C-alpha cells in the first residue's frame, strides 16, 4: 500500500494546480485532507473522487459516510443534516439540567436528525428517556439505524413539531438544534453557506426569519399547555435575534448560556 502522506500530498498538489479557483474557494483544511486520505486507504482514484466531491461543496461527513460526535461514530448521509460539533454544548446543557433532578426524566428532541445528540444523552444520562421528533421520514430512518447500532431505546416519531405526539405524557424538557439564522450567521470559515445548502432543505435555515423555528416551537408548547423547560441552540445569533425569541416566550423566564463563543443556548422555563 502506498504511503498515505506521500500519495495524498502528490494528488493534493495536482488538484491545486489543475483547479486553482475551486481550491481557493473551498480552502480544504489539512485535517479534512487527512481524513479523506485515510478513508481512501491508499487508493489514488478514490482520493481523487473524494477531493472532487469536496471541491464541489459536498460535506466531508457525506463523503465519508459518518460523523464523529462526542467521541462516538454515527452513520451520516444525505438523509440528514450533518451534526455541527458545537452542538456538544447543547448536550452539556441538557446533562447539566438533568444532573440535580431525580429520574426518570422525560425529554423531547425537536429535529432529532441522525440522532447523535439524543443517543449521546441516552448513553450518558441513565435516568433520561427521549422522544425524538423528526419531520423527514428518511432522517428518522437513519436515526433509528444509529440508535440500534449504539444499543439505545430511542423513541423516534415522524412529526412536524408535536403534531404526531399522540398520547405520550408531557415532557419535562424540550430541547433541539432547530434551523436558525441565514447565510450571514455561520459558525466559521470551515463551513460556508453552501455547506448548509447541501443539507436536506428543511434542516438548515428556517422559513420565517432567523428565529422563526424557535418561535414556532414556543407557540406549539404554549398551545399544549406544557410547563416544560426548553433548551434551544442559538449558535451565533446576535443579541437582537435572541431577544425576539425571549419576547415570543413572554410567559416564561429566560436565561442565556454561553459555554463557548459559537455556542449560545437559550434556557426557557416556567414562571
């Protein structure tokens, strides 16, 4: 088998020479190149195929067929939104919420996607039960596959918000990384707007303004009369946008958690 570093460096230099505009536009970082080269296992044609897909804007997780989140591997493909690593802070916020409480605790994740957050929580918080709500049936199927692989009992429901909630009990906690922001509110240079437009169309950006999905969820909770705590990822949204969400939750208290510069999590709870 050829030396991975040598063959990948040669092909990388070749592509930078052949496709300078695309190479400058995508600016594939060294760690991504290393992952793609490792996955190619010394196969030059495979590595070339991976590079062309990446230069066309395909997310690395779709190319590799998996994503690593909180130290665990999850199957990932075009059926679901690629889990952002920053959402590990949302997992931490849920864990912190659960730690002083006596179980069993019942949570709902809105927009469960491939299931990385919910499965991580089920593995790390023994007293937690979770229902994952997912609009897209294909993403729900992928979530069930990942849950089976990790050996957790995750209740996955195909539902637009709580439309298919049925007779399940009211949750103690509702959390989620809902679609938020727009092309101007991104995590960083490693994921441009095109990265998110490659996701399933319902998953990245909301239909009704940068916090529309957050406000829709709050209205749905209010309509059901639930007295649940709510933890929502707000990513890099500015203060004004978060204030709009707080205003929509006029009958709740609000606390903004900022565990990292690119991780703003809004905690809403009953008065």
